[in-house]
């Protein structure tokens, strides 16, 4: 029994949880299962390539719903379908409609007449700030021709910061594939970065 909730008549009993609690190990799986079951009842089908993507097709109506933990991106072929899906989800789950997509998982989305532009500029600036190199001089190429990395150099002072920055740089290559080669060079030294 949780502290401050012990039944004095039955101190050796355990609690049977009727629903998963936020923060427990099994909570994400239980939440996803509950959401997926309800989305299926609404007519969505789970994508075969991405389990967090749900697709709805009925006649000319199409909807794509992407679930990331407890955030949802929803796009539909018509405004009426959009409102119908939002209403159905709101009836089942406590949620807030944040309006048109502008920023999600470090990617900013800007609409124009040609479509949607995805950018990770803010995300990239945050990486530079965390690495304390925000005021460094830019260079013309992404790859330094005079490599400063190697197994014989001094070890990195903060190994967890180094690993974290490398992971963030890998995520940055989703919208900046031109950085892939430079980021890959940094990844080559992950095993020798520490003391």
C-alpha cells in the first residue's frame, strides 16, 4: 500500500489498480493500448510501418493521426472530418486542441502556398548553446578538413554531455541531411571519448 494510504484494518493487503498511474513503467504501454483500441473503434487502422501512426480512410475522407507519448498530430482531408475526429477524441480523453501545427519534437512547421516548411533552427541553436559554442565563427563546409578528433587526443571532460550532444546532432540530421557526414565522423569516436 502506498505511504499515507495504508488501510489500518488490513495493513498487509496490496492495492489492485483499476487504471495505470502516470510515471509507472507499464503506464506508457497501457496508455497506448487504450488509445489504439479507441482509435480502431473510430475507424482508424494502425500503420504497418509505424505503430504510432493511425490512418483513417472512408470514401474521399482521409485522416492521419500521429501519436507521440501524449501528443497528437492530426491532419485530415476536410475540416468537417477534422472537427469530427477532435470531438470524438475529446469525448473519450481529456485533451486540448492547440490549433495548427507550429512546433513539435524540436521541428518547427511553417505553412505557405507551396506546402509546409520544416526547420530545426531553434533546435540547432539550443545544441550550440549547450555545447558553449554559440559564438564560434562559421565555416564554409560542414566537415573540418583538419580533423581535431582522434583516439590519441585528450579524453572528453564531460562524457555524458558529449553523448547527449551527439544524439541531438543525429536527430538534427532529419531535416539537415547535409550534416550527416560530419555527424557520422563525430559518432566514430563515441567509444574513445571518455577517460
